[in-house]
């Protein structure tokens, strides 16, 4: 049986909270694929303000960027989403 490699994302990305290299936190909710290109996308929401939802290509989400000439992760995994207490 030949496996369809497109069904598996090229990067293992845990769901949970990530900190952007500029300091803001975001919650990764799931992975999705672009309907035309089949590119893997990260679906995430900001953990501040209005909680807006965003998508970004998976490879861009996991890449390193240069900050003052040094490579750093664009998003750093902070951990699983904390469980909400009973209201």
C-alpha cells in the first residue's frame, strides 16, 4: 500500500499555547489544508484582545526568524491549553 504523504503534516506541531517572538501568546487550535494548494496551515487565535482567529502556513509558523542577527523560533511552545475551572 502506498501512503499518501500529503495526509501527514511535514512537521509535528502540538496543540496548545505558543508565544510569538514579539511576546504575544496564541492558542493553536488545529491544522488545516488549503483547498487549492493543499498547503498545511495552522489555525490559531490570539490569547488577548478580541481573541481573533488567524491562519498561517505551517512551515512559516515553525520557522526561525532573525532577531538582532540571531535565529529564534517564530513561535515557542508554552504548553497545553490550561483547563478552565468550573464557573
